[in-house]
C-alpha cells in the first residue's frame, strides 16, 4: 500500500502516527518480523562470540553475556505477544527521559498501557534498541559498558564496500585538487561537484542494516558513474537551492551533518564534508552521531575512529583511501571537523519536540548555517512519522522544527513521504507499488529558515 497526494495511506487516519495496528502498513511487518529477527541475530552473535569476548574482556564479561541473552529473549517474547511497554529500569543515561515520555504516552492513549502493536511505530522501534542497551547495562559488568553488539555486521559492511570506496576516492581526490578556498563560490562550477557528492551521499543511504534485518548491506559498482541511471528515482531534488544557500552565506559557513549509517554511507558523508572544507564553503563541519548502538548500522563515535584507522592502513603509500584518511585525520586534529554524540538522537521524541526536550541542542543547531539530515529515521523524526498527504511541504511537516536551514537526504524505507508534486505519488505507485519502503527511491529536500 502506498500513500496518495491528498489522503496519505488510505487505511490510516490522515495525520495520525504510523503504527503496527495498521496491518497493511510497513510498521506491522517491522514489529512482527523484522525487529524479532534483529533481536535473534544479536542473541546468536553473543552466543557465538562469548568466548572471544571473554578472552578480550575477561571471565566476568563472558558471564555477563548470559544475562544479556536472557534479557533479550524476554524482550523478544514481550514484543511477539504484544505485552505492555515497560519502563526502563537501568537508571543509566536517558532512562529518566524515556520513562517520562512513556508516562505521557499512557495519558495520550487514555490510560491504556502503550504496547508494541498499538502505539506509534516511530518510538516503539527506537524503544527496542534502548532495551538492548539496557540488557547490557543491567549486567553491571564495567567491561561490557559500550559493547557494540552490531560491530561485526558493521565491519562486514565496510569491508564489502571497499571496492566502491576506492572508486569514489579515485574520483574525489582530483576534484579536491582543483579547489581553492580563495575563489568565490558563485564564480565557479563547484555546484556540479556539490550535486554529484550530494547524490552519492543520498544513494549511500541504501546501505542500511536495519532495513535488511541485519543482513549484509554493502555498496557495489562505481558510485559516481551509476548516478545517471539513478537520477530518475530522485522524487524531489533541491540540490541547487541548498547550494545557493551556502553561496549566499559566503565562505566560512558552519555545516552540521546528522549522520545515519556507518560503512559506505559514512565514507560518502566524509567525502562531502571534505569538499565543503576544501572549497571554502565551510570552515567547520560538525558531525553528529548516536551515543549508543542504534538501528544496527547507525554511526557512533567509535565507528568514525575505527573507519579512519582502517582507511589509513591502505595497500601502499599512494593508496587513495590512505591519502583521504590523512586529510581527514588532520581536519579532526585541527578542529575543522568535530564529532559529537548528542543524546537527543536516541530519545523517543520527534524533532518538533527538540526545542522543549533538549533546548541546548536546538540552539546549537541554530548556530549552523545548514544542517544536513541523513537517512530514513531522521526523516521520519523530522516529519513526525505521521500519515501526511504526499503533497504537504517539508516546511509544514516539520511542525515548527526549523532551527536553521535544513537539507534532508533520504532513501525511502518507511511509508511516510512529503514534498511531492500533485499526482507524483500515484504515478510512482503505478511504476513500483512498493516504492515507499524499498530504499530504491530517494528525496533531496530543503527547507529554508529565512
């Protein structure tokens, strides 16, 4: 089932939150099938790796893994039998914020306890990942703090994408060599380089391990030469408007990138960040990542460090990946690039609640000249994961969230979409009935704060 220009999804009330209670939406198979499979894979991984983890972290950590597996098995049972959503009990990090939110949901649902198949899909799916973190926290084993139970899947995705990364780096380095921060942005054709990299970043978002329930997600082929074929699948393209935003600002902008997946997508984001600094459009790029393992492949602080270390190894001293790693490490060391693990990204809230829930972050984002939001989950949180008409503008769907100008790069993996032309959704549905959830269709959408 796909949304329409004027009515959204036909079996969901207009502007209502998407939920697994609507069985012909993508929320239902996600909670019924995909999420339990992800939990099973975490359980299997910890079973298989417990001896290795024990050797690395000690006998206490290995014993703690049995408790983690036990907690995750309980979680899977709760999900599959539609038990009430329980308050968090680990008392760690954002637990109090989550519990306050859960109390509010009970009020919103007329004092009925929130449950897996009746409550809003957006936060219920997030809750599963927060409960996995809780399972680790409840062991009380210090060595397990920060354990990334998705690490192996992420690293396999990185290794499988290396050929595409090498091809992209071989294209990028000559482009960067042409750039001079002293040239006026408006006097150049750098807008075309920007457009190419934005599209590469968009399609890099297809490499998402949560949509494949943890199965391998790697990039293949030349990511630049493949763009021409993919252009027809970009439903909205505000690339040039976003570039004009930077041109109007002039040199030295601050650009934030709210990141999504590690692996190939992270690599493409770093390529875009390098271009912005090298041409002088940005004097500072702030990368914002998750503060805990999230949606299988989402980027954490450790993922960036690990990726730079892997790239630096190269195959010889002239390897293009190693050359990029040197540049990027210098940006990090000089403070031109920063990485921040903001806690809000693992809250249950949609972004229109940020100003009240995390006002400091809202103010920080407002100090940027442009914030680039990557991926499907960020898009869903931007627009509230509501059943919008597909013709509603992004600015309207943001429901007041506009700390600064924003650019969203998203391949569609959930049945919510805004910003399309009248009749466009219906036309795409004839071509591909599942276009909203396969990751094969994308949008590049801009909302100006001015």
